[in-house]
C-alpha cells in the first residue's frame, strides 16, 4: 500500500492578508459594548494570534480587560474563559479565588458538557482554596447580577492600553 503524501500548502493554506481588518472591527464593536466582540477580542489577545494565524499586539492584561467586560454583561462563555485565564495566570489579582467566583456565576447559563466541564474545573480549583475563599466565591455568585452596557463606562483605546505599561 502506498503512502499518501500531501504538499504542506494543501494541508495548511496560506493565511489571508492582514488587511482584512478583523481585529479592528472587533475592537470597534467591543468598544461599543458588544459582549460577543469583547469575548472574541479577549480570546485573540489571550492566544496572541488572530484568526489568520498572525501574531497580534496584545497582552494578557488586555485579554482580561475584554473578557471581564463581556463576563460582566452576563455572557457565560466569557465568564468561563475569564475563569480559565485567572486559574492559568496566578499573577492576576484574584487568581484561583476569582476563577472559582466566575465559574460559579457561569454555571447556570451553561448546558451539557460545558456545564460539566465548568463544575469539574471548579472542583479542582476549589480544592486549593480555604473555606473562607470558597464561601466568598459562593457569596459573589449568589449576589452577582449582570451589568447592562449603560452601567459600564465606555472603554477607549487609550484606557485599554494603559494597563500594559
């Protein structure tokens, strides 16, 4: 039986040109308060790559800023992603306790395997916390309410870059 050989360009097509402006459009929508755009922008800043595989100028602090903006509006996927960033990067204020708070907030909005994964991750992280931290996370989740976009101050480009210095 012969071995199948594929050209690398057939398997991995060239990325589109950088001029497609996806990041710019996401930033405009995110600044306007679109929670899904904020989530997507937070994900690409956390990954350090755009949809085309190009390295982007961003940072984890920008990722947290945009994920937090989307999470505060009640987007469950953003809450889970924010919890993952907090758990994976203890240098951020809150670390594991903050991760548990956001996982508890996200759980009611999740279904199926996503809810199961959030609960499993919560249990793993909560095992590292003190009883007081666990109680605080439960209190945070119980009292949490989503912020409407009107309640949030608009995030300008200048404010979003201030935390990177």
